[in-house]
C-alpha cells in the first residue's frame, strides 16, 4: 500500500513538473494539442496538460541580425559584384513565423539575397558602388510585405560592402593605371609643346630685335653717309670758292694730297717696296709753282 502511495505521489509530482512552464520575458512558446496548434505561451507562469499538450518551438522577441554573407551579382554592364548585407528582423507573430515558413531566419536571408541580386542586376557597376541608400531602400521595399506574411517585422537593412570581384578589381586597377599613364603622356606632350612654342617665340623675338638693331644701324649708317656727303659737298664748295679767290692754291693742294697718299702707302703693312717716279721732284715743284708761272 505504501509503495502504491509513493508511486502515485511521484507520478503527481512528475505531472505537475511537466504541466508547469515558466516563460522568459523575451520568449514565446508555440503549444500544440494533439498535433494541432493550440496557443502561444507568453512570459510568466503557464500550464500544460501532460501527454496532450507539447511545446514545438520557441521564438525570441528580441531583434535578430541575419547576415547574408558574400552575395555574387552581375551588374547591368556585365560586371561581377560581391555584396554583403545585414538584415535586422523581429518576430512579431510567433504562430506565423513557425507555421508560415520553414526556418524563417534562413528564408529571410535567401529572400533578401534574391532582392539584392535583382537590384544590382538593374544598375551599372558605378551606380552600385555609389548608390547604397537606393539599394537599401529597394531591398527593404521588396522583402517587407513577404516578411509580414511570415509574422516577421523588418527593422532595418544595412549594406555592409559592395565591391567588384577580384578579377574585376584587377581590371579596374589596370584601366586606372593606363588612364594615369595616358594623362601623364598628355601632360608631358603639352609641356613639350609649350616649351617649343616658348622657344620659337623667344627666337622670333630675338630675330625681331636683331632685325630692328640692324635696321637702326643701317639708318644711322645711311644718315652718316648723308652727313659725310653733305660735308664733302660743302668742303668742295668751299674749296671751289677759295680757288676762285686764290687760283694759285690749287697746285699746292694737289701736291699736298700727293704727298699724303705716298705717306699712307709707306705706312701700310702690305707695302714692302715703294716705287717713286723719277721726276717726283719736278712734279712736286710743278705743284708748288704758282699758277701762270
């Protein structure tokens, strides 16, 4: 009899332990009765019917972060792009989250990855690298309604990284290097062209200055020749007037010039031997004789 009472007491204790559940404030438990959804247990003290009710799953009411990992996409201009994003969700309806979709966390990740691929496939690589806010808004809009059907509240979408693939990065680096080389060549060519233009301008300026100098010298020389001619003419005029007044001065002047020319000839470096006329004395005397005698 005592054994039976002890057995009954043990069974009652076990039944009480199986029927009582304390649910945390941040959790919700899905309860099935006879294999069918019965209710969702909230935080606090809850009771179950042993062997009839059972907890099939537990969900958290905290915000959850779902990472997509590296998602490869093909942009509109056929560039391979690697993208990574974080999806922040919260279970708003535990019943829908458990019964509406198989593994809501994995399904959320796959749905967001598909939306991200679709958006990146509709824009170019340059737009993908510079339009994160637009991509984020599009992904949120595309998956929000679907997540609500699953009892999931979409809190936020954060684009962590959008980068070209390694091969595309290498191609872009080579293209950038080629562009820098082209710009350097253009700059060098422009510098050489400027130097040649400056040199030509300097040479032209120098030529103009030399031409102006020669022109000025020619003008001065011409002016000097004119002044010399005028002085010579004036001297001849004065000599002519003097000869009119003193005709005997003419032979004297001729003799003087004759002797000056022979004196210059004797002073010349090229004159080694000077031949004098045999009648030089008579000639000079003839010059010195007064006219008419």
